[in-house]
């Protein structure tokens, strides 16, 4: 517990500091986390990070996360890249005479999209010219509030299991507590920066961040159960891997962009 607390404080302070700084420092950190996350995803699926299919997964992650526009590089549309990745991954199944199966090819494509676009969305939100820092911390604040609210509400009054076959410790009462604290934190952001967002909009964001964030956690828990592993990696002692720590982020940020609740 002591190691977990110390690691959490140090990692949290570093992450928040680089988020404040923004720019290349923040982008570089998220690109690094994305590459670590793709490595964890590959290993979870029994694929060496140096296998050609995994290397294509890394290529997809870099396509999504690298600041191509800042470098003056014009890249193809996402659908074009995803199709090319799908074609190349399927070609590997032929070249390897099915030692790489079609299921394995599909998993690497899924990993590139899940990890790559998830972290890309975080970079995109921070890069918003007007109130980029506000939108970033609003999103993270609601996600973290949901985690904290769910933990303490679950410990205090949790009785009804939420999804015991996937995550036996989570409760319905905890989930509700997470939603409520996320909404409260969202409202506080709106009160402090009223020119950036209305109360009505922030309530929707708070609700989505809490519900989608908890789904992100459950998605990763379900996958780890399928693979019979406790953690996706060992990036942070006592906390697991990059995917363990970022599972909610990878769902919430893309969803807030796709629903146009955050004006990127």
C-alpha cells in the first residue's frame, strides 16, 4: 500500500505538471504511454512486440498520435490508413501460412485503433487553442472524481454487485457515487470558468465521463479475465500498466470528441 501511494503521488504530480506545460512535453508523454500501451496489448495477446503484426500496430498508433500537421506532413485520412493496416495484417496471415491467424490480425488492428485514437484524442483536446487546458482538466477531473466517488461510496454503502463476473468488487452503489461526484466536480468547473461552458453542458459531460469511464474500466477488467492476468503491465509499481491506468481515458476522450461536447 505504501509503495502504491508513493508511486501514485509521484506519477500523478509528473502527469499534472506536464499537462499544465502542454506542448511537446505533454504530447511526448502521451505518445510514450501509447507505445507502452500497445506493447502491453501485444503481450496480453501473446504477440511479441517485434512481430510484423505488432509492428503494424505500432505504426497505427504513431499515425494517430504523432503531430504530423505541426511538421507540415499531409497524411491520408484515418479510414485509408485503417484499410491499409487491415490489408497488410491480412497479408501477414497468408505470408506466415496462418501462423498469424485472422483473429490475431484483427486484434492488432483493434489495438492500434483503441490505443492510438484514445491517446490521440487526449492530445487533440489539450491542443485546443481556446481553453484547451480547461477542457483537458475538466475531462480528467470528472474521470478521476468518478473513480474516487465509486471507491469511497462502494466501501461505505456498497452492497449490490455491479458486474461480479467481470469485476467482483464493484457495486451499483459505488457506480452511482462515482456519477454523483463526477457531476459535482463538473459543476464546480463551470462555476469557476462560466465563459467556457454552461451548467447544462457540463452535467452531460460529467455523466458521460462517469458512465463511459466506468465502462472503460470494466472493458479492461473483462479482457484481463479472458487472458487470465492481473495487470496489463508493470509500468507503475502497485498500479499495473499503462492500460490499467488509462483505461477510462481511452474511452472518455474519444467519446467527448465524437459527440462534439468538446469543441476540437
